[in-house]
């Protein structure tokens, strides 16, 4: 049977029968892939520890053997991100990235440059640097998925929003997916307000992907983004709570 080679990040692994597992990879070549690893749970499996969540592997697959599953025939560890194994915060952050990818990446929809950028983000994660890399990664993920919230125009009437000279808070509605002009803000029930500084930093972070955002602003933006992801993905992010409470 023809085989395909790919580079894949391990997003999830679930037990399958006595000794096997079904591994979800995000691959550079094919987008999301679910593959059966026969014997993958045996102590001395030929896959060894390559299949731990957060690892990047060189894999060989036989595509679509049954019910949308590929068969994993080889997996060799390509990169194990050291920072994730030295800090619980870094590990949770990587798991949150895997959770978002698992929820929104699609089969046969590869994003090679986003894939490479994700590996760079995972390399940057360590105890003292979690929030900034995660914030920039999530902003990139929203852009790659076409899920960017509307920040420059009112999400209801499309009127451009201007910086208020008095730094008035801006109305924001996660469900509608963007900010609201003062008029629509007054007439929309389920909204909250963003401090002007936060709105400004959010747009700055989108424009300058390498900008360093102060930790307290990053934390507030990540809380907003996690609320927004939950609306877009129609379920809460399981791992987001570990980040917001620990910092
Ligand atoms: Zn409006």
C-alpha cells in the first residue's frame, strides 16, 4: 500500500482497544490527521515516546484505511520542546495550543507557514515566557482560520471606530465577534466594555506580531480571546482556566 511521509505535531492521543491508540496530528503537509497506532500503548512500542502530546514527529502513514482513520506505520521524534517539560505553565500553554488546533484545524487544509510559526512558539515557551508567545500565536491562529474579530469597524453597523480623545471604554460583544460603536453599544444587550488601552493594545499586537505586550495587558487580552474562541468553537476551552488563574 502506498505510504505518505509527513511532519506532525501530536495534538491528542486516545486509547484504542487493548494496546493501540488513535493519535491526532496536525501535519505540515495534510492539515489534521487521525491515525491508528497499532500497539502504540505497549511499554516497548516501536513508537517509543514520540507520541506524547506536544511532540513534533516525522511520521509515515497509510492514508484512510477505515472510517477516516490513517494507519501510522512509523513515528520518529523530531523535536521535543524542552521548556514544556520544565514548567507546568509552559506545558499547559502547549496543551491549550493543541486544544485550539484540534478544534479548528481541518483535514486536507495544510498551513505550512503557520505550522512553522507554531513550532517557533513552542520553542519559546518556558516558565518566564508564556503569555506573550501565546497571545501572538492565538492572534495568528484567528487570522489563519479567518476568525479575526472586527476591531476597526462596528460589528453591527460597520461604521469605522475612532480613537476617543477621552479614552472612553469601547463596547465589545464576543458573540457578534467584534467591537460596537457608541450607538450600537447602547442598544445591544449582551455586551461588555473594553478599556480603551486594551482595544489599542489588541490592534497593536495584530499589526506588530513581535511586539512585547505588558504581562497584565496580555493576560486581559487572553481572557477576552478565550471567551471569543469559546463562542466561535461553540464550547469552552478546557485548558484556558489553568492559565487565567495561575497568573
Ligand atoms: Zn454601530
